[in-house]
């Protein structure tokens, strides 16, 4: 097992504002954007899946611990309406 990474040490940390990702030829191509700068990375699919599962588990833990729901919709996913229709009595529906 790899040793734990010490996030308190190391180089500068970059705040990421957005990303673009696509899987091409069995590799994840991902670009993180920070201001005007772009940082590109390529990951094999097995590492991509581990990263995805690890991040999802940590976010779920934070949501449960803090009793919150973090909006993780992608830009092309519709927002669920907060208005819920209720059946009207006598209409047969």
C-alpha cells in the first residue's frame, strides 16, 4: 500500500474552477481550469475508476456527517423542479 500523502507539505496548491473530461483510446483526458490557466492530465481507466470511487465515497461521507446534499449535476443534466404536483380530488388522476 502506498504511504499517505501529507497535504500540509509540498508545493503550491491550485484552486480549480472547472474541468473538461473525455475518455479517448482507453485513457481519461482531463483538463482543469484555474483562472486563465489550464492543467491537462491523462489517466488510465483503472486509475480513473479508483479516483471516481474514492472521491464519491469522501463526498458522501461529508454529506452524511454534515446532513447536506452537494449538487453534483453535470451541466447537461436538468434541475429537478422544487414544485411537486399533487393529485386533485375528483379528477380521476
